[in-house]
């Protein structure tokens, strides 16, 4: 239990640190979701703006974008789900988006 609390604290800092690369921040969100404790869920809910920022950054690569969308879709809060829907809507409105990317984006909505 204490080890999980320490891990959550470290992952929370990593997730919110804008100096940390996007891939690492998204992976921190995924691990927090896997831990699933109350503190981990609270950290994820607080990090919704950071994950949305990853989705809105045009420099975000496809893999990281999909992982961030999946993380948002899995948080379980209304705010996170609505943020994921808004970001994913752009994917479906863009005619240049390839089908693999569209399928992965839709997966994020399943949570």
C-alpha cells in the first residue's frame, strides 16, 4: 500500500510536469489508471487538462495521441469523457485521417 502511494505521488508529478516529454506523461497516466487506487484516480482527474493539451498539440505523434485519448477515455469522469469526445470529433471531421487512426480514436470512447 505504501509503495503504491509513493508511486502515485511520483507519477502525478511526472504527469503534470510540462518539461517531461509527452510519451512519458501519457505512460504515467496509463500506469495511474492501472493502479486504480483512490489517489491514482484523483491524480488522473486532475491531469485531464494535461492530457487534453497532448491531444491539442499538433506536434504530438499518432501513437502518443491515441494513448492520450485512450487514457482520457478510461478515466471515467464526465469531464474526461467530454474532453475526449471533443478531441476525437476533430479526428473524424478531418478527411485526411487514416482508417487505423479513426478506429483507435473510436476505441478511446469505449473507455
